[in-house]
């Protein structure tokens, strides 16, 4: 389980770095904005 978590973490960091290189963070910013909206919309 821990190995899978580390693998997922490395994949997310790698994807964010590639996004920064290729699109200057456009997709990362959009994903973060979407997560912020989901957080604000949640009714917990």
C-alpha cells in the first residue's frame, strides 16, 4: 500500500513538472481551481 502511495505521489509530481514545462502550468492551475470549487461546494 505504501509503495502504491509513493508511486502515485511521484506520478503526480512528474505530471505537474511536465505541465509546467510544456504549458507553463495551465492544466495544473485549472485542476487546482476545480479542486478549490469542489471544496467550497462541499457540504460537510
